[in-house]
C-alpha cells in the first residue's frame, strides 16, 4: 500500500484544538486525523455498504 500526502487548509484555532485532543489521546496530530478519517469511512460504510473502488 502506497502512502500518499494530503495538504489541507485549517484555521489556527482549530489546529491548536486538534493538537490538544491528539495529545490527550497520546497521538500525533497526523495519527489523530487518520483515526478520524477511518472512523468517518467506517460510519459511512455501516450505513451505505462497503465502498468498492474500481481498479484498486
């Protein structure tokens, strides 16, 4: 599995709050974002079924 980079624009206050939450959970901000994305995908798939990617 290839690792890809993603750049996002985020307000400084929101980024600072993300760091607080990540630190509380014992994670880096990057790891916290990956967990949030994973949880979002799991929630979507639980409601709509598995996401099938063509050619992947």
